[in-house]
């Protein structure tokens, strides 16, 4: 999991699958077939490559019109991060529901059996079971399969949505707190209240090229509801980099320190903070660790000072600066007194993420 690998994957996508992306992106041909998506999300999730350079490269390859669908999908990631920044209760509420869900699993044998069958691929629904095993074995699912899986989890198996989102975060190599949490809420009908996504057998047969023929799906469920939707809060102000020597802190939300705007600050110390998702699989941890090692190595070469994982007193009393980490585990673990520098991409886009996606989508030409 390195920046070089991400750039190689971007080049391969532009040279091969990219031209077919608008028409093929919803088709899931299975783990052994060619990809119909970019497969860039593990690199974007850790910002080994940035949204800006990916969107710019796609437009350069296909033009504004040819790249429009793909660039819009890149902005969905930005939108989710900005929305969670302005609705942080969606994250804390999710964490509370995960804890509550595990308490229910301990206390309710019926729920525990259904949950175990689901995560072990023993539900009896052919596509769902295949996706559960694919997720565990590869750390990956096609985006359309993620939507179908979440819908079946909630509306057919009647399992708590937060436990499904937690299952994804434990195993997805591109598991992103904002995209994952809000995507599950969107399927449930909580993100856009009353507008839920329902997995339908015909749709699954069509977009998996006939690999599956699911039976027993609830295709007419009601959307989920919640007593109080997450309240919008103002975006926190961005910090400015100080003058003089600083200690630069890397984290898993931003692994491209070379492009971080530091003004006149001079980096004299570099530390890396790794915070894995709760219960993360070995595959996810290995990807996180590799991304951090790569980021530290590039930072050391770029800034000309030693870089290593943080230890006690690693900053030697210098002001600590870091790229702003969106709501999630990394942000929760950052030192309270560190200066959080927001990238220009986020500064421009996040204020447009307070409501639905359409406002950001209409602004994409201006943002680019």
C-alpha cells in the first residue's frame, strides 16, 4: 500500500478500464474477473494519492465530458467527509449503536445466530453469502455489491445497520469512517430521510451477469427511522502553520505530506500515528502499516529529517502540525494542542456538504 502503487493503479485505470467506466461501473463481474471500477479507493482513503490529482488526471485523459461520471464519484468521497465534519453526531451515534449492538448479540440468542450466519456466509441467500466470504477473504467488495449487501442485511435479515457497518470497517481495505458510515445510513433511509435503497433480485441478476439468483429478499421494506437526526454544526476553523521549526505528525487520513501547505514553517521532526479501526482484520492493519511506512519514508526524503512512529516526547517541545483529519478514529487520537491544517480541496468543498450531494455536484466545475 504505497503512493507509487496508487499512481500505477491510476495509470492502469486511465489506460484500460477508464474509458468504459461510465457504462460498466455498476456491473460486478466477481473477484476473479477484470475490475469495472477504478479500485483507487484504498489509496484515496489514506490520501496516498489525492482527490485533486486523480480528478485532474481523469479529465486530462478523457476530457470534461468523458470524465464527468468518474469525477463525480471522486467527489462523493469528499462530500461524505465534509458531511460528517458538519454532522459529527452521525459518527458518535454510530459508535454508540455498535456498542449497543454487541450488547444485544450477547443477550439475544436469535439475533446472535442470525448475525453469525450473515458474517460467516451462511444466510442461505446466494449472493449475500458470496459477498460476505469475498469481503473476509479479499478485503474488498464492488460498490454495487456493498449497497446490495447493506440492504439485504437490514431489510431482509433484519440486522442492526451499525453492526453491518462495523463488519465492513473491520474488513474493507478502503474502509473509510465517513464513506462507510454515511453509505450505510443512506441505504437505510437515514441520510436522506425516508429514501432508502432496496436490493431487488432482478437488479442483482442483471448487474452480476447472472452469477446470482437470490430468493427470499424483502423488496418492499419501509425505510429505517431514528428519533433525532444528527444536528448540523459549523465547520471548525482551520489552523494556520506557525513560523519557525515544527514537528509534522502523519496519520492514516493523509499520507501525502509533500503536498501539505506549510507556509514558512520548517519541519524538524516527523512522527507517524497509526490508529486502526476497532477489530480491524490483519489485512487492513497491514495496509495501514504499509501506507504509514511509505508516508514516513517519503516525508523523511522530502523534508530531510528523520521520521518514525511517534514515541514519548517525539516532538521535542516543538509545535505539532498535521493535516486535518476528518471525523473518525485518527481525529479522536490526535493531540489536543496540535495545529490542524486543512487542505485547499477540503476548504473549498466541505462547506457544500451540509445537505444533499446535489449542491456539491453542481459546484464541481468551479471546484476543479
